[in-house]
C-alpha cells in the first residue's frame, strides 16, 4: 500500500489593480513537509490580464512571477529568502500581502502522487 502524502497548496494570483480586488489565477504552489517537496507551476494569460488593466506592465509581471518561483524552488538567484528551508519558504510565499502577486490561503489535502496532484490542481485552478 502506497503511503499518502499530506500536502498544502495555494493558488498564485495576479491582482492588476489591488484597490479593485479583482484577480486572475496564474499558478499553483504545492508543498509537502514530510516529502521535502515544493513545486510551482504557472502560466500568465496576457490577453485575460489586459481585460483587468490595459496599463499592466506584462514584462515586469513575468519577472515577478519568475522570482516567486525561484524563491519557492530555493534557487540561489531567488535571494536570501530562497535559502530558507522548504516550510519557511512556503510560509513566506503564502503570507498575506497587498501586492500585485498574492496567493490564496493554503489548503490541505492527501494524495498518492505529489507531481500528479500539482499538475491536476494547476489544470483545474489555472488553465
């Protein structure tokens, strides 16, 4: 019998105009402490974002989402926070903030396959 993984995930959102509180889901971050697993999948739909705000700097947005992923994955180019342990990086990324890139509150789950679950959640929540 395969062991079930207890995981947490959050949806990565772009909030083009924070004062309007409208957002578009652009990614998923999934974390499992026991398996020392963290993964980010994202896709920025520029056409949909333009519907929210026609003056959005899409190039800067791509850089910001990439930086978010670098922190999650612990890449050296992600800065000092990317050097934290996996649980600390997940908690920092999912902390409440009022910026253009936000996350939903973390949600728990159980699964057999973390990679497959990340992909499924990405398809359901983002694509």
